[in-house]
């Protein structure tokens, strides 16, 4: 009897480990040439003063100052240095963002990843992940992960458009699962740093590598 229980426990653990470790099972990796990585940074300074891409290591470094200009002269938004992933805007199916992020100590009051909605839509975003004093949060609310400073972490964000849900995983572990979101017409992924509205440090920074996007139809 003890052996049967042990075997069953091992099976359950094995299934859980597989689920956590293979979040992209059943998805198809989409093509992401460098041209799909469109940088948005303060309009009045050269891009290379707020963003670098090390081809040798694959690390993209984003930084911006709290008093920087917006990314263009038309949009009165807060300072940002972000990549807007183009070529894969979506309106149906299940889509997944995967990347390794790094937030240096001292960065606070910045969005580091978001699912953006169609330009001019009633709601700007479906998801934003903010960093405040070393804690990764769902917008300014629920804690996603404590202690994210000065270490690489794997981030997976799964958006099921038809179900109107988003799930967030850090290092393969579920952190926000099936969070209900309001449906909208179109979506796309962004990552980098985007200054928010409270607890903002003078300078905000994040680094990213191994950015991948996956999709699957219903």
C-alpha cells in the first residue's frame, strides 16, 4: 500500500513539474527578426543614450530618467524606453511572451513589461507589470514576485484572448493565473522601462534577453 501511495505521489509531482517546466508545450514559436524590435525612447536624445543591444550576449538594456521627455512630441505620456514588438499584433488565439529580465537595485516606479491594446482604445493595456522597491506587481496592486533586484528571472505571460484571461509565471512557477481581463480589439507585447506615477526613482532600468513569442490557435 505504501508503495502504491509513493508511486501516485511521484506521478503527481512529475506532472506538476512538467507543467511548470514546459509552459510552451503546444505553442508554436513565431519568427522575431530584429526589425520587429522597435525601440520607443525620449525623442530629444539619441536612442543609444537610453538603449543598448549587445549582440554578443543578446542583452538589451533600457534606462530612462524621471524627467525625460516622452517618446514623441504628440503623446503626452511619461518617459519610457521600451521595445514595441511589431509584426505579431493579435486579436484571437492564445499568445505567450517569454523572456529573461533583470532589474538593478534602486529602480522603482516603472513598468517593465506590458500587453498593450490597440492605439486609441478605451483601455490602453491588458496587463502591466510594475517594479516598486524590488517587488514585481500587477500594476500597482497584487505582488507577483518579491526580491527581483539584481538577478535574472524568467518571465512567461500567457494571454488567452477568447477566455479574456492572462497568466503570469516567474521562473516557471505560477504567480497570477487566469486573471480576468476586459476584451479589446487588438494586442501586442512591450518590454523595457516606462515611468509610472508613484514611488519613482530618479533613474529606472531593466535588462532583457532571450525574448520569444509563441502562439496557438483555439
